[in-house]
């Protein structure tokens, strides 16, 4: 690669990566800040009010993922920026309704808030997939939701502590702060160039899919896909539970009333995950990339189990270290499946389609798991503390995830090997 080509590629990484990062980072300001509030003194139908709020939003977000299986896989390029902006404005309007309507019956507005937001990831990722630098771009994009979760919560917490903003108005005001950055970053993202001929040669052209295309891809990968999806179901529920109840977990471990704690852990996690996962761009062979990603995901799950054991059984780690490492392990296992792993699988096989279709199948089922865990905790383990439930769930996620990833490793190794042999012959 000559110097001019290196400069061109570096410029694209910087421009496309930052634009995508800012879009998704800003989106989190419309989704997550409410979770930093505790909403003490309210309940509905005998259920803790905050649980109802989280379940309502996650149900809306889950339905959005199922809708996205069709919308994202069939999306035409020219519609993407307008849908991103429109969905964000609908989510902000729902937060205004949440502030204006009396609690506890304003929970319906968090359902309406989650309903459009679930499709933002697929819309943004469609700008990045199918390139020979997709791993770097996907890692930068993924770092956005790790950091944004902490930073936007920190902004929300700051509004609560320093300006005495109502817990009900805080989510709307936090979103309002990020509205201009969101609009600017969507404009910026729309300016990045399409994949080159070299990208298409190495990673295949990504096209809108027909019903027949989707059937061929889904059933053609069904066993390996199901193994990954079962793993992803538990991992999504685990990551989401940690994200939604981090405020309560910090309180139970003795660290509370700190706006910065949310940003600190997630920033460290984002930096470390970014550094590890971006290295996949140097693996040119698609089969090697798929196998290596799965092995790294397994290591992420192992780190969750080991650090939880050391924290819980031996008190050998501080709460800050434990939350940081479990978060890092979760995201190292979670990020590839939501972006680069399916991109590489599509690149390695001769299916017409795009990674968004597979990502949204996994995401939709993953968030069903998240809803199930919330109901399961509330109705069967209501008296168990949030911290202890999270600790137990860490071990379950490890065992299920390890089983699914092990099967997927051997399945895709065989599937891609057979395809390469048939293609070469």
C-alpha cells in the first residue's frame, strides 16, 4: 500500500468512524439516561415502577428489532438519513410525554420511546458494512454505545444532582442537549463514500434483500446461527441488566451519588474493547477471522466468570474493578456478533444479502431474552437483591455462552471450509 492509499484509508476511517460514533453516541441520550434515576415511592400493579419503565422500553425496543429484520435488510440508501432523524425525533417526543403525563401511568411513553430507537443501529451500520476496514469502523461504532451508556447517564445524573431537575423531566432534557450533535453527525455520515471495487471484491456487495434471499441465508446457516443466537440471548440480557441497573448495583456495593462513576467504567471498557477488536482488520482471511473472533468472544465470557468468582467468593477485587472487567468481557463477546462476525460470515460465503439481516434476527431474539429476565427476576426472585441476581446471572451467561460459541466455532469452520473447497474446484 503506497502512502497516498494509506492516507486515503486513514481519512475514511477517521471520517466514517467518527460520524457513525457520534450518531449512535447521541442516540443513547434519548434511550438510557432515565435508568440513572431510581423513581422511589412509585409502583404499578404491585410491581416496582422502575422495573415497569425498563420493561416498557425494552418491549418497544424488542418490537423495533423484529420490525428491523425486514426494514434494515430491504433498506435503500437514500432513505437512511431521514429515517434516523425521524426515529430520534419520535423518541424525544415520547420523552416529552413521559415528563408531562402523571406517573405511574406515563410508563407507556417509554414503550413509545423504545419503539423507533431499535432500528438506529442497523441504519448506521449499513453505512459501514462490506468494507475491508469494517472491523475498525464497527469497533469504533460499538465503542460509542459502551461510552454513551456511561456518559449520557452521567449527564442525566448531573442534571439531577446539580440542577435539581425532576426525574421525569431529566430524560427529555438530556435528549435535548444531544439533539444538535445528532443532526450534525447524521449529515456527516451521509457524506462518506460508498464501498470501493476492492471492498466489493474482498467482502462482496451488500444489497437490499428479497424474501427469497432471506430464506436462503437463514436456512442455509440455521444450525450455527441458532447456536450464536442462544448465546446472544443470554449475553444481551446480561449486558442490558448490567446497563439498566448499574445505579442500583453501585449503591449495593457502596458507591453511590457519583455522576462520574458511570462514565469512568464505560470509558475504560470502550478503550480496551476498541484496542482488542480493531485488530481483526489485520486478518484478511475470512475463515481465520471468524474463528479468531469466536475464540476472543469465549475469552470475554471466561473473564466474566473468573472475575465474578474472585469478587463474590473471595472479595479479591474492588467493586470498580469487578464491574469494569465484567463489562469488558461482556462487550468483547457481544460486539462481534452485533457487527463484524456476521459481516465476515457473509463475506466468506456466497449468499446475496447484508449483515443487517442476521444482526437483527439475533438482536430481536436477544432482547426477548432481556424482557424475559426482567419478568423472571421480578416475579420469581423479587426478594433477591439486584447485585446477587446479577452475580448468579454472570455464571449462567458464561456456561450457556461457552456452549453456543464452541458449537458455532466447529460449525462455521466446517461450513466455510466446504464452501472454499467447492469454489476452488
